[in-house]
């Protein structure tokens, strides 16, 4: 039965890591705007990826 | 359609990227010059550290996903922009930029030139308002949910094994639960805080019995677990805290693009053109001093009380005073702040500084100091007080009863009463009932500032309507032509002439004939404030005021035929063709459809008053609409409306004010429930308790009825939850409340109450067809 203790420890650690992930998400302002990201993902950036990259590099320089 | 828009916008973007210069919106080069001012910048910027600055701009034009795409690619158009993030619901954009490579002015000019003009108004520079989500409630729910789930995991083996669980495990599970119980204290901290504050202020609210219950749960569990007597009640406690917090989230629904706290400052722009030594410059409104000469262009707001320097002007005060018709102002006459100028640019001389003008005086009224605390729910506070006193008596009663026999049992029954009586179901009633009403209303474009306003609405007994813009529809005026019949050619001519004028009445005449053809008019003169005259192929036409249209030679016989009364001249456009007075167009405000039914339904239960800033020209029409059963007052200044409400309130009336303009702002604020009516989502609404889409006015009776029903629902649910409590107390006073009973009893009672309130409100709403 002591194997249950190990399981408990594992499940508890898992749960804590989920909680930590949630807390991080909230602190990272991910709940500030729950709508815009859903539109953002639909936007097509592939067409001019090259141009994109060029500009980004320029900006960094 | 969406795709098309998208493609179009992309096209725009490509051109822009190559700097080929598409400018969908033109603006004056110096319009944003004030943004170079360090003082203004400092107030607008969120932060500015080591040359990197961040600003959030409100852009009402954000309406499609292409907008987001374009605005988030700003860095390609301006190398100085480091990052731009759009929040679609709030319709704003946060821009981080490098001050060395670009400037605030350049950025604002850039986004204006691509068609997204930010709303910059005077309220932006008056202290930053942060309408963010309350993060801590999410954190607390997260922790509570985590504790709830895990405690259940530890508690189940105990319940399901029928007491056969190994003592070793019991011990570990107990300690872990206790640990989670400690974490739950963080989640529950808000309840303790509010309970303590209200106690200090000398009254009891619903959070007090909740706090007592939670404390009793924790202490009893700690003692049980540490002494090895039992598994404790941490599972019940976790469920309780979790459900209560979820209820808190449910009751608040944020409408991002709406603002309930606007005042006159959001109505004025940040800058105005000042003319000094023949040089025109944009200056911030705060810099206006008496005797400054200001240039006001078409559709701009006169920022402060001033004297007209140009020959004449048309000023629309509809938003400030409620007068629906633009007022003619002659040279040397006074123009009050807040009036919107219509027509070609005028020059005015400021009489007062911005913050001393007539319109700002209204806001100094004490009604605007009203505290938001007045929104707390009376029903729940009264109930909570009796409830708390009751359970404290009962708890100490059972303690004293058992004390002589068994100290242990006495302690058990004392804590058990506090635990079982912890008004979880009770506390969930209000959030879920009012929260559901809030959602039903918002589906009908009626947005409440917060859930407690549901209760305030149910209590009202008087309703006051503003006329212009509320009962009438400003966007629709009915035009009627009275006089000699016009030939087809004449109508075409009239339409073509009216087209050239910017005067609102000409616009209406133009729209009245909009189906007709057009002819090119070359010979055209407009005398501002008087009328227009034009000639076309030998026919001369004059339209406008009676005095302008008629001259000694004019044949005016038509007026006698029409039994013309002089008081009708205000909103009429007279017409003469070749020196013969043909007749006139009369413009009448158009009342919203069904307004008669709405008022006759309301008048049965409520005292209705109509306050109008207009003159009494509409008296007849209004009397007809209201069947003469309401009080109608005309020529009401903003302060008159406010005082009227104060007078009603002095008679212990609960007043609901429904209005639309700045002129109603004082009354809306003073009333028990102030509702601002708006024609579009983005348009300005004065500070209010609720915002309503104008075409939903006819649903007001249903809305009020639903709030009454919901209060009824609250009472029924209270009764049910008290019944639950009696069942629980039956176990508790005997001192044999076991963790298992508690763990079953608490969720069952809470969930059944939640389900009952939500379903009942939805059922009522369905019956009322809203």
C-alpha cells in the first residue's frame, strides 16, 4: 500500500505545477484580454514572411 | 464580406509599407502639435523609462480583425515603434516606442493617416484610470479550485473505505488537507476583510456569518486532525470558498467598450485652434485664457463660454441643453461651452477659462459626489443581520445546553452550528440571481454598471423621461411639406439646392426629396442663419426663414390658405419660387415607435414625468402620446431637471431617470437609477448606472418587471436556503454532524440554489419575451 504514498506525492506535485502555471498565466496578464488573441491567430502572416523577417532584422540592427 | 474587407485592408497596407502614401483620413498638419508638449505627454504616457515609452490610445474604429493586423504591424511603418498590441474588446491599442526614433505625435499622426483616429480628450490627461480586471480574484479562485480538487482526493478514500483506511494514510491525508486549508485562507481573505470593515463601521453584512463559518471549519478541522479524532471538514470548506468565489466572478460582468463614469471632460477634445497675431496654433484646452481668439471648424465643440467674432453661427446645443434645434447666434452674442458649431469655420473670443465655463458648473453640484457604496444590496444586508444574530444565539444556546454534560460535545455542537449555518447557499442567491438578470439584460443591449442595480430598479416608483433623443429619435425627423403643389422640375431644383447647404434643416429637406434627380446648380449663395438663394435657367428660388424668403414683392397668399401660425416658424423652411411663396417644409421630431404603448403600460404602475429642454411646441403631440396622464415640463435647464428629481426624492420617491445627453447628466446622477440612452455603441453617454440601446426603450416595462420577479426569486431562494439550514441544524445541535454529512449537504444545497435562481430568472425572462 505504500505505493499509494508515491502516487499521492506525484499527483500533488502535478496539481501544484498546474496551479503554478495558472498563477503565472494570470500574473502574465493573459486574462486581461480573452478575446483579441482568438482573432490574432486567424491572421495570415505567411504570405510575406520573407519581408517580415527582413524588416525585423533591420529593426534589430 | 469579411474576406473582402481583409483583402482591401491588406492592399492598403502594402501601399503604405512602400510609403506610396494612401491617406484614408486627412487631418490638419498641426492638429496633433500639442502632443509634442512635454507636460501633456507626461500625463498621457503610461511610463517613460530610458527613452522607451508606452501609451494606450482609445480607437473607436477598431471593428474587424484586419484592424488588429494592421495596427499590430505598426512597427513596419514606423521603425521607432517597438510593439503595438490591440485589445479588441476595449477598442484600444498599447504602443511601446523608442523616443529617439519617433515621437508620440508622429505615431498618432501615423495611425490617424491610416484611418484610426484615436480619441484623445481632456479626461485622458486627468489622472490615469485603470479599468483592468481584478487579477486577485482569479488568483484566489485558482488557489481555491486547486485546494478543492486535492482535498476531495484525500477525503474520498476515507468516506469510501467505510472507516477501513489505514491510520497511517489518515494521518498523512489529514496533514495535507490542513496544509491546503491554510492555503484556502488566502482565497477567503476578502470575506474576512469585508466582514471586519463592516463590523468596524457598526453593521453586519453577509460576509460575517461566512467568515465565522470558515473560521469554525478551520479551527474544528485543525483540532480534529491534530488530535487524530477525525478527518476534519476541510473538504466542505474548500467547496464553500470555491463556490462563493465563483459566485463573485459570476455577478460581475464587464462591458469593456462601455464607460459608465464619463463626465463632460470626455466630451471635449484635448486641443483647440488658437489664433494669436494671425498665427493659428493648436493649444491644449487647459491653456485657454479669457480673451483668446479661437477658431471653431464645422462640427467642432465650442470649448468654453465665448463671444462670437464672426458674423453669424449655427450652434447645436442638443447635447448640453436638450434643445433639438440649432440656435442662430449673431456677432457679439454669447456662445456657451459644449455647443457644437455647424457650418463654415467661425472665430470666437473666449470669455472664461475652460474649467470655469457654464457646463463645468453643473458638475460641481453635490450630486456628482455621490458615493458608489449606495449600491450595496439592502435585502441581503438586512437578511444577513438577522441571520447572524440567529445563528450566534443558536450556537451559544446549544453550547450552554451541552456544557454541563459534556465539554467536548458542547464544543462540537457550537462549531457544528456555525459550520452548517454558514450561509453558503444564502450567499450564492444574490450573485446568481442578479448575475443572470444582468446577462439577460445585456442580451437585450441594456447594460448595467453592476448587479446590485437590479435591486435598485425593482424599487423605483417614478420614472422620468427626457424628450429629445430619448422619446424622440434625433436621427429621424419627419418632414412635411405644406403649400402649393410643386411640379417635378421644381422638386428636382429644390433638392439640388438643398444639397449644397450644410444647414441641418436643408439636409432634412434634401433627404425628404432624396429619390429625385439632380441638376447642377451654379448660381448659389447661402446667407448663414437666414437661408439660401439660387437661380437655375431663369427660375429663382429662395429657401429659409420667412423674413429671408419674402420681400415686399412676394405673393404670400398661400399663408392665409394654410392658416399659418407664426409660432411654427422655428422649425420651418419657407420656399419661394420666382417671388411667389409656395409654402413651407415643417420639421417635426419623430417619436420612437411603440413609445405610446410603452408609456401607457408604465403609467399604470409608476408616476411618469417628461422633462424637456425644448420649448413647448410639441405639447400637443406629447399629450396625445401620454393620454394626458403624465406631467410634462418644457424649457427645463439641466439644473431644473436635477432639482426636480431632488424634490421627488425628498418625498421619498425612488426615481429612475432616462435621458441621453450631457444636459441630463446631473439628473441621471442624482436619480436612484440613471439610465443613459445611446444610439450607437461608440457614442458618448454621460455617467450613469446603466446604458441602454435607444431602440430598446419599448422594453423598459419588461425590464422593470423582470427585476421585480428577480427580487421575488431572491426571497424564495432565501426561504429555501433557510429550510436547508434547519435540516442541517437538526444534526448540528445534537453535536453529531459528521464530515461526511457536511461534505454531501453543503454542495447539494449550494448547487440546487444556484440552479434554481438561474433557471427561474431565465424562465421569467422568457415569459416576458426578453
